[in-house]
């Protein structure tokens, strides 16, 4: 899979994956934070009451799994 194709798949699939993982986030919140990890971390702190470190770990783990699945699909 070329880098451009990988980026396209990531941008198209990421909002749905975020919605599947964190159901309490609204569509508009997901659109706002899907391109910015720090915004996603902040949203998790607000919506789920996570401490900053836990939110960071959740996001790090989520993106690691997401990228692994994209690579395996290639």
C-alpha cells in the first residue's frame, strides 16, 4: 500500500473507529478531534472523566491498534 493510499484509508476510517471505541463522543466532537490527538485526549477527559495520563494511554493504545490493523490489511 502506498503512503498516499495509507493516509486516505486512515482519514476515511478513523472517525468510525473512534466512534466504535468511545461511544459517548458525538459526531461533531469526533470530526473536531480525529486529526488531533491532543484534542481527543481532552475530549476523553471531559466525556469519560479520565485523568490526563489515562486518556493519553487510551489514545496511544487505540492508535497503535488502528495502525496495526491498517498495515495488516495492506
